[in-house]
């Protein structure tokens, strides 16, 4: 429109059109400067979740810091390269403050991903132009194999057994190991009412705990048409067994990790799968 009015002003010599075109050009220039300023001095850091799986969309926490001293920044859209249809939106970021926004991303392959391209765009100030700022971030993100439901074979068949081992430590799900005195903190279901009737004090049942049989997974013996499918099968088993509170270990090449429990142990196993044969 501005160009058409400019041509009209040149052809007709109309001063009013010249003034109108000048105003529009000035407005566009100011809009461009404000939009450029709006995307400057923004510091970005990534906070990926503990578990990221190949081929599975994941929300990565992107933290933005407004380093402007005077004014806030407005209308920020954040997305990773080649995934512009999945954005995180931040309408306002006040001066000097940090704000976080979840941005969806899907990694196509397992392993280490050290470089991510992040784009910040904005329609500020009047949605006349969309301005973008592309950032190259260097941050190591480890992506685990995508869990693939599979049947276990060979030595991993132990994982499907329902057997448990009885532990002599106190618990709430085993057999009665002894009788003790009620201390006031035990649940009422633990009171041995029949035996308490023959004594002056309440008696409780002290139970042993049940410990599930440990499982050692060897991904190279699992079903699958390729190494990637075998690693995906192992990732599924690790997640499934950990969810059921089963001690699980890993034997992968020259690496042997004994069975154990806990979220830290689970992440260690998945990391070994993610980095296997990546050299």
C-alpha cells in the first residue's frame, strides 16, 4: 500500500500524498526499530527434563532473561528449528526478570545432541511484521532410545516371573516375623487383636518385607531386527521393571551394571543405552 501511494504521489505530484507516504514510511521505520529492540538483550538457557526419548515429543523448559534496564519485552514466541508449528508463547517479560516457557521438541535419534537452534519471534509492536532472532545454543542433551514394547527372551525371562524373595528387614507386605509392643505410631491394621486380649498391652504383628527378584538385561539378546530395536526393547523393560519396583541391571558389551533400584539408577541404565555404539 505504501508503495502504491508512493507511485501515486510521484505521478500526480500531490503534496498530501507525499505527506501520507512520509508518515507511513516513518511509522514503518519506527515499528522496525521497536521490533528489533524488543528481541535484543534476551538471554536464553535450556532446562531439559531428566528423560527424553527419541521420536517422542517432549516439553523442554526454556528460561528467558530480559536484560533490558528500562522496559519489558512483549509477545515472544519460542520454538526450535524446523518445528515452528510447536511454539511456546510468552506475552510479557518484565525488565531484569527470568521467565520460563515450555517448548515442544522431538529428537529423531538417540544419543548426544550438543547443538540446538532456537528461534525467538515477535509481532511487536503492531503485528505488521514478524521479526525473528535465531540463537545457536551449545548444551549437551542425552536422548534415550524410544521404548518399544517387546517380549522378553533368554535370560531376561526372569523379569516376567512373579516370584519374590523374603527379606528379614521389617516391612508391611511379608509374613509375620515376630510380635512386638504397640508404640502408638503403627497403623491399626498391624495390631494383633487376638493376642492383645491376653495381655495388658497391645501387641502388633511385625512383618518381613518382600524383595522382588533382580533382573539383569542384556539388550543384545532381546528380540528385534536391528540394534536400535533391541535398545528400544531394553528401554521399555527398564521403565516397566522400575515402575514395578523390580531391581534391574544391565549387561551391554563390556559394561555391566548390577541390579538396583531408584530413579538415579534408572537414568544411568538409560544413558548407557543412549550412548552405546555412538563412537
